[in-house]
C-alpha cells in the first residue's frame, strides 16, 4: 500500500488518549462505498425525505400542518385503520400457522424430504404475491371459483355472504405469502434451540409442557415477535394484491390503494394530501422496523451462549 | 450393595454397537471417570444412566431400585453438559433454581437453596446476571450448581471442561472435586483427557470401542495397564516389539539386545513376538557402567524441552525409546548423535496383551 | 427416545399443504378451460402468441437484466470494500439495504415522482424508465447484499486478499481472479432472486405506466377469462425455476446457500 495517510501520521504524533479518539472516525476508506451510498440517497432517501418535507409545506413552500390535519377525516382514518387491521390479522394468522408449520418440519421428526420441500416452496411462495396470487384465489373462491362450485354442489353456499373482495377475503389471500415468510425465519430459529436445553430441563425434572413454557417459548419469543413485526410491515405496504382484488373501486379500500390513486387523479383535489398519506405510511413503517430490530437484537444476544 | 450399578449394559444402534458388556458397581460418594477416545461409548453409557438413551439390554439400579425404564425427568440425577446448556433466557439464580421450580417448591425454599448454591460456587454477586454475560468457566460453575441444587442421587458430568482454556480447566477440576467431596455425591465423570481423569478420580474406567478395557484406581491404571490400549492411551509410553528368549526366566530380546523383565512369560515359546511397555520416567542414562538392572545401548536422535521435563529420543537398531529426565539447569542434556546407555529395572517392563 | 413423527406435525403439514396447493390447482384448472367442454392448452397458445405478451415479457426481461447488472456492479465491490477496510460500516450498510422495507413500493414511487418532478427525468419516457430501474435496483439490494455478504464471509475475504497481495497481485487481479470467482454462486443467487422480483413486479411498473409483464398480466384480466390464469401459472413456474436453479447451483459448487432473510 502507498505511504502513510494523514490519519496514520497523526496517530504516531499525538498522545495516546487523543489518538484513540481521533482514530477510526474518518478514514479515506469510506469513500469506497460512495457509489452505493449515492445510489441509495438518489433512489430511497431523497424521495422519502422529499415526502416528509413536502408534507409540512404548502403550495408556496411555507411550513404548514394543514396537510397532516386534512388526514383527519373518517374516510382516511378509516382507511388507515383498515390497513392496520388487515396487516395485523394477516400477520398474526400467518405467524400462528407458520409457527406450527416451522415447528412441524424442524422438531416434528418428519422425513427429511418434507422439510426441504416445504422450505423450497416457502422460498418461492413468499415471492408469489400480487396479481397472480389474486387470480389464483379468484379461481378458487371467487364467484365461480372451483372451490365455490364444489361447495355449492354439496349444499354449502359461500355467496352472497362471503365476498372475496372484502376484508376477510384479503386476509385469507395475504396469509398465503405471510406463512412462507414466517416459516423461512422461524425454521432456523427452531433449529437454534439446542438439544441440550431440552435435555437439561428434562434432567432437572421438567415435563414437556414446562420445558416449552419456561425455556423454549421464552427463547423463541423475540424471534416470533420480530417476525410478526416484519409480517405486519409486509402486509401493510402491499399494494399489488389489494389492487387486483379490490382496486376497481367499491367500498373496501386500503391505504396503499389510496396513495396509489393520488397518481391518476388528485382524488381529494388537494395535492398536499398525497404527501401526507405517504408520510403517514412511512411513520407506521418506521415504528414497525424499530420494533423488529429491537427484537432481532435481543434474540441475537441470547443465542450467543454456550461452550461450543 | 453398591449405590449405582450397571449390569450387562448393551446399546445397539441400527448401524453399530455402541456399548457392550458394561458392568460397573459404584459406591456412594465415589468419583468414577469414564476415560477413552471419541467414539468409545463413554458418553453413550453416561446418557443411558441419565435416561436419554435406553439400553438395548441390561439393567441400571440406583440405591437398589431399578431405574432402567424410568423416564429421564423422574430419575433425580443431575447432569452437567459439555456445552453448559444454561437456559439463556433465565438469570443465573433462575437457572440454578429451575429444577426446584418445576418440582413445585415454594419461592422461599427455592431462594434459600439458590443462595446456598451460589455460596458453594462463590458467585453470589452474579445471581442476576445472564449466561451470555458470563465467561466459560463461570457458566460451567453455574451449570454445576444447577445440577446439584436438586440434591441428586447421582451427578453425571459429560466432558464439562473440554471447552475451556488449560489453566481454567486445571483450577476448575480441583474445585469440582472439592465440592463433590464436601457434598458426598456419587459422581460419574466422562473425559478424554487422561491427566484430568488421573488427577481427580477415585476410580477410572478406561473404554475403547464400546468395551471396558480396565477399571482401577489411577495408580493401578497408570502403573499396571492390563492391555496395550490402556498402556498407550494413559500417559506416554514406549511400546517395543521384542522376541522371547527364555520364557521361564523372563528374558526377551529387543533388537538383538537382551534384557530381563520382572515376570515369567507363561505359554510363550522361544522366538515368539511380544509387546513390552516401559514408561519414559522409568529410564535413565547410566553415567557409570555396571549399574543394576537392564541396559540398552543406542544413540540420541532428538531432544525435546517440555518445561519441567526433558524428553530424549534414543535410537536402537530398528526402534526408538523415549526417556524423560527432570529439567536441571546445571546439567546439560545429551547431544544429538551421542551414544548412550539406557538403564531401567526389570520391574519397569510391562508385557501387554495385544488387542 | 422414540423418533417417530408426531401426528400433529403431519397434521400441520397437511393442512398448510392443502391451503397452498388448492389455489394453484384452481389456477391451473382454470387455465385449461379455454375451450368449452374440454381441457386443453388453448389459453396458453393464445397468450403466448399475442404480440403484447412478447413485448411486455421482453421489456421485463431487459429490465431484469439491467437491474441485475447495475445491482451486482454496485454491491459486490461495496460489500468487498466494507469487509476489507471498514467493517464498522457493516451495520450502516445493512440499515441502508433494509430501507426498501421501510419505504413500501407505493410510497417510493410517489416520492420519486414528486422529488424529481422539476428535473426533466419525469418528462421523458426514458427518464421514467430510468427511475423505475433505479427503484428496482434498490429493491434488490437487501437480497443481493445479504447473499454476497454471506458469500464473502464464508471465504474469509481479508485473509485471501492479504495472501494474494503477498504473492504480488494488484487490485484488479484480486477483484477479478480471486474475489469474483469465489462469490460467483452468491452473485448468481442474488441475480436469480432479483430476476424473480423484477419479472413479477406490478406496483411500481403500473404506477409509472411502464408496459412490463406485471401490468400486462393485470390488464389481461379485464378482457380475457382464462388467459390470465395461464399466464399466472407460467409466471409461477418461472419463479420456481429460478429458485430451483439457485439451489442446484449452490449444491453443486458447495458454496453456502443463503435463505431469503
């Protein structure tokens, strides 16, 4: 490498304490990641920031809270709430089912091929969303879906009480990509449960129930909670599936569709409101990510224990 | 009646037999080690006592009651694992108290017992710490306390120190032995480290390939190994090929040099090959000629400085002998190539059975 | 300890398998029903022969390839540099790669359009296409970075570099003769995932009025009944192919396979 940089020189020259404080803050090496950082700024941070800033600006550029205040209508608040409810239900539903499936393929003593098959499928299915997924469910439980027809033939009429283009319908569809995500994250977590913990608890006299209640579930809880947060964010931000199912109008809508509709027509005749809507979404997502990283850090700390 | 008895224990897996013909009687309060290389079956046997594996044949009794079919969580046996296996979500105090908690003991009883245990392992200030905040040695002491807290009939330890640094290992094994003596708990200790087994056990069971090679006190195992395996596994050993010269008189020939061994070679004809083991510390260089005992002549091949001991390798015609001499700063070790005469008593030779 | 499978384990696998399988089967069945009364591949033939399909598919393909190239060329040197020189930056980079999760696609497009409104990027169709590609590249960052980062970790990149340097290699040689070949599988991994994402992407493309595969698929449903199902099956098969290839390549070369997260 070429000769000493300015930092290295100052390292030699200055007294130990000062040296330690100067060291490591800046080195020309940081420039190496500049292209990457610029890209991120251009295509993520700048747009996000501009939304945040423009939310608090009126048409002439002055600071205002009007945009945020105009969110305070029953329609808009109701839509936020629908989205949150949808995300919550599909996250919890997906998490529960995914939890048991992940348990089944890791600790359920199933043949090896079942585990690989489920994990591979989950890898695909977690990306299977949007329009094809909507179509798949329309073909299944839509008005003339094959399941609808089959049930009709044995006397069970899904319609008109059940509608695919509704809250319940969306939850059922969203769970399709929530479960695989849960499995992909929880399967390694289950495998991280060391066999010795189970043996140690057994050795100390605990029953299986006591082991799960006092040791295994508490250990898994951060992963479960963190993944729930991830699933929530995943569903909250989803647009394609909702668009394909309920995007044509009608009473039920979610916040992503509302933001999307700001493109074609300023539905509210108020350009600033689009920003505020998007800003609201960012706020929800930021909170979600904080919850997620909090739990991820916690589980990371605990699972570093042991003598191997 | 012994306190812990294993009778005719055999464990078969689908592909191979892990343990067979295992018979052991352990007295109350005794400290017995299972010693052997990886795969010899020592851990499997331990796990059968704990209840994590079921013997294919055989019986295990503790205090005269047969526990062979008793489930693992009802045996009241404490176990310390190689990887400590502390519950990461529980504090040190809650880890130690876990066994009492699942038995439904009251909070007051648990608190009292935990405090006793913390005193025993001298970690009172660590009660509220979590495993990930402890060093390896500290975690192992907590694991020990956790196993003892339930007042087990038998304490099992599966290579508890192998994951630790050498210095900590030595200190901790003394501590484990002291605690065990103080409490008088019958203990089975599995290890592959022969120095560890020799230094802290009342008796050692040396195992190889699923079978018991020898049971005895550390002194017996070291000084009178019964099989070639035990002789070569425990301590350093010179193993030499020799031919019988005189069976009744106990004379054999190593590389054309004849020596006397302290025993008769029953049933061996002249010319038959035997293996002879001699400990390096039993050999010395003869300064004066005509000393008592056997002499073997050779040339120095290599000198290794091992700290307190200097190990010299001497070449005979086709074989090597290592001998040890204490490090003496005033005495120079022999030079490489120097011709030497090795001296040792006939009793120091052990004829070993081949496998 | 009996190692029999728990009945509950089979139960859960069965229940979820049914839930996963039925919609796929339904789609497939639908796609075969184009010709009245019989089951056949008419729908597939129809859709594959439509010129719009070829156009949109090709556009998506092209977009995917560009995205993969840009993303790889940005990520690999960055990941390498971080591991080598500034390991402290790793958590910062990981945070950056998680941004796409914090900013959902809808919000991102909204922000991009509003942010670049005056700059001329939003006036030309090439400009909008660039914005879309840029968005896709950042969308792929979490997967590509994690894949490459894992790959670099497992080959102890620092030691390799120092060994190469001590043998006299320059930066170019190191990057292309030592690093790239060893993280090749990770790159392929990331590439396939990116491919699957871009091919199937709908939100950004439709909001930016780009005629890629995703919006085309949606459009089809307003005019045809069975063709959309056929296309969905094809799109699903394509994704599955990508994942299968990832696993195949990963297994053959013995390099570590990374999961999605």
